[in-house]
């Protein structure tokens, strides 16, 4: 008999890096206000990166999927790169009305 918190539940609980990574990338396509999106997508991406590292380490013991951890890390890295690049773009162009 499996205990109440079996392996399937642990596997499902552990696979949240893909959700954070997907949310950090998906925000860019859903919302036209990129100045606001970059401030929200960056924390989601950083959480996704940390969570994907934890899941990748847990995949060695069989508690998580290595493929999902790598996919979540890739999505999170893409979202963080986009957010940082847009914030740098805003900082280098002070004539934009967003900063006025």
C-alpha cells in the first residue's frame, strides 16, 4: 500500500519549474505593457531558475523528472533574459514616455 503522499504526488509537486518558467515567458505574449511585465516576469523567472535547480538535483534520486527540470530552467532563463534586456533597454533610452 502506498502512503497518502505517494510518489505520484511528490512527482507532481516537484514539477513546478516548468510552470514558473512558462509564466515568465508567457507574460511577454499576453500583456502589452512590457514595463510592468518585466517587473513581474523577472521574479517569476528567478523563482523558476531556483526551482529548476532544486528539481534537477532531486532528479538524481528519482524524485523529479530531469527533462522537466531542464525545460523549466530553459524557460526561466529565457524569461529572465528578456526581462533584464528590456530593463536595460529602458535604462538606456530615457526619452521613452514610460520613464517620464
